[in-house]
C-alpha cells in the first residue's frame, strides 16, 4: 500500500500442485506484476481491466467459487 492506504501491488493466487503442476502450482491467480493487471488460470494468462483492488478480489473469489463447485476440473 502507499502512504494513503491505496493498494499499489497485489498477487492473489490459489496454488495446488495436485490440481495443476505448471506455473508453480498456480491454478487461479490475479496480479499486477510487470505493470500489467492480469488473470492466470492453469498456466494461461490474460490481461484484465483494473477498476479497483476490491473488484479484483471479487473476481478472484468468484473464479475460486466456480472452480470449487465444478469439482476442481
């Protein structure tokens, strides 16, 4: 966070080597490494629009919920 409490760098990840061995076990993730906001899913990355950190948290939670409900396929 910066001095005003604003998130400036983040990395949210669900890691499970039993589900996915690539990408250091990262099954689902969101981060802004290298100055780009992006989403990871089983080794594939795509750029995402950044509205707020809270929005990113909600997207991560939604992805995790869908993944869990589908039986981790």
